[in-house]
């Protein structure tokens, strides 16, 4: 509580003391209210001390966080699109998976993306990946049965009856 509020509260308590102070009941009530006031006053002081302590701890945490955020901003800005090297690799026909792998290799080795695509790590990975893809394509899938289609009959088909041959001949000459 601030000093102004404290003084106002003290003045209000003093105003409560009235001309009825001759009566014992009124005096007992005043002492009870004074005791309540004192307990509430101590609780308020404890709460204010706690608030001040928490504010100080927040300021201390903020002071610790500020230098670390400055370092992060100096290191690398966030990138939200294709870099020039990534665009070049996509133009060369690399897949997204290959570009991601190349960027990981480039980051670990400390080189550019285009240099990373020519490194031994990337070429070995790409060769093994291509072998896996080829073997997956080469493996036979499940049989879906023989295809069901009607054989198209023409004039040269064998086993035609006289009527079928005549119908095909008439359809062709119309």
C-alpha cells in the first residue's frame, strides 16, 4: 500500500470512532476492527514485497535474455524461400530430397550447395539412392490377372462363319 492510501485508511478508521465511544460494545467493535486492519495491513505489505521481488526477478531474466537475442540476430537471418544455389540445383534437375541432402552436407562441411553436390558424400548417397529406386521399380508387383478384352474380328480372322464374314464385308464397304 502506498503512503497516501495508508493515511486515507487511518483517517477513515479515526472517523469511525464516534461519540458513542462511551458504550463498551462500540469499543469492543473498534478494537476488533483495529485488529483486522492490522492483519490486513501486514498481509498487504507482504504481498507488495512479493510483487516487488517478482518484478526484480523478471527484470533480471530480461537482462539475461537480451544479449542472447542479439547474438542470434547477428549469426543468420531467417530464410523463407529458395536461395540462389537451391534454385540452380532445381534447374539442374535435382529433386527436393537431393537438395535437402546437399544442404545438410554443405552445412556440415562448410561449403556451398553447388560444391556439396560434387562432394564424395553426396555422389555416393545419390548412387545408392538411385540403385534403391531402380530395384524398387524392377521388382514385380502383384498380378492383376490376364486382361479381359474382346478380340477384334476382321476379314482375315480365322474361324469366321459365313454370316459373320458377310456382316464384316458389308460393314467395311458401306
